[in-house]
């Protein structure tokens, strides 16, 4: 169904949305979407950095000093 929209259909949808909501509402909505995308990207970056930190600490040698002397 959505495969046959084409450029004229998208333009018609854009005009209808613009008439219904107005330029101010759409611009504020797009600003909020942009903030959401930025927050999502920051969260993904922080999450991957946290996972990298955890893997770095897991790979450390944590053998107690007393056992190192025995070997």
C-alpha cells in the first residue's frame, strides 16, 4: 500500500500536516525530535564506553600478591 505513494503523495501529506498543525508546532516538534536523537546517541555512546570499561577491569590480573610469590 505504501509502496506507491511517490513524490506527489508525500507533498500532499506534507501540505495537509502543515495546514493541520501550523508551522510553529511542526518546528517545535522537530526540535524535540532532534533533542531526543541527540540524547539517544549520547546514551548509546555512554553505554558502550561503560561496557568497554567493564571489560578492561575484567581482563586485569587480580591474583593476590601472596599467590604470585608461590608461582
